[in-house]
């Protein structure tokens, strides 16, 4: 019989993979309708990468690959989340600079 922790990890992995569909869909929609500003598209792609890595992390943990999950995928997902924050801050500062230029 499968332990309750393994069942929860499998359910979490499925939910993460389903949740990854939203930013992936958004990035395709943004590419189709907005060709001049890729800032939001880049953010959604990095968010999708983070969610997919989280799904793989929970899948690997459920299958018993704890070294892969804890040693590689967990730090990788943390790095992707930090990368998301850096991209957001850069885009936010560029938007404020453009706003200041428009006012002048």
C-alpha cells in the first residue's frame, strides 16, 4: 500500500502540472497579441518554468528519488524563483523610468 505522504506528493505533482498550463497559455496569448513588449511574457515563462520544476520535484519525491528532489530540484526551483524576482524588479524599474520620461 502506498503511504499517505506519497499519495499527497502525487496529487501535488498533478496539481502543479495543471497549474503550469495557465502561465504557458498566457505566454502564447501574449506572443500572439503583444509583439512590442516582452516583459510580461518573460515573467510568465519563468513562472511556468518554476511551476513545472515544482511538479517534477514532487513527482521525484513521490517516486523515491529524494536525492534528485532535495539535492537538485529544490535548489533549482529556488534559483528560478529568485530569477523571477530579479526579472520583475528590472522590469518594474524600467517601467518607472519610462513613466518619469513621459511626465517630463
